[in-house]
C-alpha cells in the first residue's frame, strides 16, 4: 500500500500568509494579561514577521554574490 501526499495549491504567497499569522498572534496576545502565554504569542509573532521579510532581505541590492 502506498501513501499519497496531500497536495495543496497555495493561492497566496508565503509572505502574505506569515504576515497574516503575525497579525492574528498579536491580536490574541493583546487580549491576554501579562504573563508567559502572552510573551510566547508575541515571540511567535516576531518570528512570523521576520519570516515574512526574508525574501525582501535576500533580494535587497545590498547583498551581492561573491566575485
């Protein structure tokens, strides 16, 4: 018996999805009182924002291949 991989066609870019995830996490965190759970959500939001900006950083003109 072979297992088939479930394939999903993404309609939005990874950057858009990560930015949306970061916004959702920030909203959830804003509704919680200060504490470990809130800090955990804010940390996950920062990671998602960083991931959303990776393509911009990689394609920036400041990064040049070695000559």
